[in-house]
C-alpha cells in the first residue's frame, strides 16, 4: 500500500511522517515534488539552492519513482506531500495508485506559524484551496478520501492514529506514538530550516490552546482558507 498524505505547511505533517516512519513496515518520502515545484515557479524559498541540488528530478521522474517498487522491500510507503506543490506541470496520475489522506489544521494556526519563517505569504503558499481541489480529484477517481484533523491527533494520538490505520486498511503499531530525537533519515535537506521543533521531540505535542491572534495584513488568508478547511473538516474521521 502507498499512502499519499496531503497537507499544507506547518500542519503536523512532519510529526505524522515520523509516526509512520517509525514503523518497520513503512518507507517514507519527504515532499517529493519540492524540487520540481521550485524549478517551475522560480520562488525564492529558504535554502532554495540546496533544495534544488538535492532534488534534481523532473516532476515526471518523481512520479515514476512514486509509482515504482517501494524501496527496501517494505510492504508500505508513506508519501508526505505539500498541497501547494501541485501546480500545473506536476502530474497527478499517481494518485490513482495511492490511498489519499488529507491532513487538516485550522488556517489561523497555519498562518500564524508559517508567517514566522516565510514573510511574503500568499493563499497559494498555505495550500488550502489546492487541498480542496486534490480532495475533489480523489473523489473523481472513485475513491473515498480519508480526512484527519491534526488537532484531533494532538488531543488523543493513539485513538486517532488507530482510527487512521483502520481507515486506510492497515494494522495498528504502537511504534507510531514515539520516535528518536534528531529527525529521520528521509528528511529533506530543508529540515534544518523548518523541522527544529519536531527534531527535538520524541512524540506528538499535546493539545493546542486558543486560536492565535492574526495580524490584520494576514487575516484575508485565514478568511480565504476557512471555507475549504470547514468543508473537509466536516468529513474527517473521529476517535471512538
């Protein structure tokens, strides 16, 4: 089985990748389309040159790898995808061969967190519209996408991860609840810029507090994203 996990930035996506990466039966891939995305857009992201050097493949070559055999003889693969990377020129055909899962976080929290490391923020950067489009694409393939909210995982990691495993059709593994400090061997080169907090962790952080205050110049990003978030949230799995 191949799981395509679709998330925007600052969305518990790395911690969730670590949870699956700590299973002996999973191979994990960190943001496979980041290199093609930067080449196609020309965006000046932090560590752009290092990212491009580490990810020289074209978008088509990335897709071929995702469709190919799972490395290491593992029975399962977990692909951590950023929804904002799926621009024109990036193929989506591989989605038909994956179980597509959508990881949510309230847009106010995403904007508050992401703006700290990336000041010139736009709606395209946080990926909520793209997430909804990818959800619709999965529906068009005849699939029933799985949706999970990161807040629910943080509230009760074991219950929600058990529910997620059930939803995608794999057995539960308690190894998902913790991981070694310092990151994962599959981390992208950009990890040293973005992953500091999760590198110092050994498991999921506890529940978050009240929604953050958003500066006036970023409020429109939250307003634009909220309908997409609420639509997918309405379909999300819940712990029982």
